[in-house]
C-alpha cells in the first residue's frame, strides 16, 4: 500500500529520554512482538508490558495492543482493529505495516483495506483512499469499500466526493445507504431540495432489503422527515430493522421536542418490549430537561407507576446526571443490588466527567455489570492519560478482563496518547 507521508503521533510527555532512545525502545518492543513463540509468549508479554509501563507512549501502547491482538483466536479481525486504530491517528504507514502480516487477498486482508478506506475518506485523504481501493481484489468487497467510503465522506460533509463514489455502485442496497447519507448531509447543510432529491433516489433504488429500507428510514427520521420515515416503516416486517427505525423515529421527534407526537408513535408500536424501551427514552428526555411534572405524568402510565423498578432507575440515573448522587442512591435503596448497577455506572460516568477519579473508582466497586465495569475502566484510563498520568492509565487499561475489552481500551488509550497535548 502506497500512502502519502502522514503526521506521526506527537504526544510529548517531557518526562522520558530523547527521541533517539525512544525510537530504539520502540524497535526493541516491535522486535519482541516479531519474535514471540508459543513457549515463550507469556515471558515476552510480561517483558513488553514492563517496558511500556516504564516509558508509556502511543507507539508503545500500540505495540502492546498488537501483541495482545496476535494472541487472540483467531487473531485476524483483532489485528485489523489495531490497523484501523493506527489509521485513525492519521498514521497509515503503521496501519499498512500491521496488515502486511495478513495473508494477501485473504478475507481479513480485504476487510482491513475496506475499513481503512472508510477512515481515509473520513479524514479527506483522497490519495490514500485511491491506493487502498486499488488494492482490493474481491469485487464485492471493493464495492462495499466504495460504499463505506462514500458514507464516510457524506457524514464528514464532503458531499461531492460521496457522489463521485456513488456513480460506481451497482448494488441497490449500497446505493440506497449512500443516497440516504447524502440526503442527510444536504439537509444539515441547509439544502432541502437537494436532500429531497437524494432521499427520493434512495427510495427508488431499493428493490428489496430490510436493512437498506431501515437505513433510509433512520436517515429520514434524523433529518426530521418523520412522516416519510414512518411510511418506509410500513414496508418492514417485525424484526431488528423495524425496531431500529421505530426508535430512531422517537429520537427524531424528541430532537424536535415533539413529545406528544413521540408518545402517539409509541402507541402504534406492536412490540411491548420496544414500546416500553421507547417510553423510557421519553421519560429520560423529560427528566434530562428537568420537566419533572411531565415526567411524573408519564411515569404514572407504567403498570406499577413510580414503584416500577425501571422507572426508579430512570429517575435515579437522571439525578446522578444532575450531580445529586445522594438522592440518586436513596431512590434505589429498596431495589435488588443486581438492578442498581446502571445507577452506580451513571454516577461513575459523571464523576469521571468531573475528574473525580477516586470517586469514580469507589463507584466502580458497586457496579456489578461486567460490560459497564469494563467501560468505566476504559474511561478512567483515558481520564488518567489526559490528566498527565500515562503510567497509571496503562496500568488501568491492562487490568481490564477479558482480552477483547482490554484490547479496545488499549487502542483507545494509544489514540489518546497520539494526540497533541
């Protein structure tokens, strides 16, 4: 893969040795990865982590993440994630080096090129994008890569580049997805006529496909065209695409502060679980806006009213977001400990936002949900890095179990360290 010279990660700690020594240290770290063997893998891993803890840097954390990715079974998609993270920092040279170890023209290698193409488009790196697309051999993957890149262009506001890629798409579902995003981009740019033209073309291009129709409906809802979104929904059968569209419609109405219409839409949702989830979404919106009287009226429509555990959790989380942690805890005192985890999670999130990391770690001890604990540790690590404690940040990220969320945290930390201070 030939790429133009990208900006290199430049986070300067001001605390380590000089540049030459850091480069030599990175070479040694990469050497450790390259030389891993099954019998000595654990010892090499320990040595690598110790070296990185001694002198944390973006490159070092990336090396640690890559070593972890290569120990997964199977490793390919995790290696691709490392390459994508490198690209997201603007360093496509390192991204290319990472995927060079994948079997050429294998599904994983082709998928890596597809995902890197979307990153290049999002960053406006046209030469890099052209190079990546030229390397993809599988025709269907190449089309998906062009579609993904076009969507990324549209979401970044680069409508003309998105349209240029659209001309090479033949699959109706791909064209519909790109046209929907172009329509949304035109709407955001204040060009309603062009938006309507794009949305109409998206509708015309769909011959079949629940996901494509749902994607169009969601874009229409996000653009505020609720009636058109609901019309699209009439063509969907019960299932995930329809439910995603219904929730998007409710969100679009809330964005426009059309609560009464959102409640009316909810009554038309046949699935009880989705209906309750949408009502809770509206309840959270009202509480977030401190429209407590309306929130109380809506809470009363639940079977057990304010005694419904889901309602109590919603109120308690709103109190946590307002910073009233004592009232939030009091609200859930009578609930089973396993149901209180979302509130402690919300409190910890607020404490992290306030840079109260000791408080967040105390709240973490009350969180029983595994995914919420993993996410909090990831956020704490990022907060520690931003506050000038990269050593502690890396230690926190390495403490996450199991391997996959630990890898995700390491990649987020590496990207954070790669940013300018």
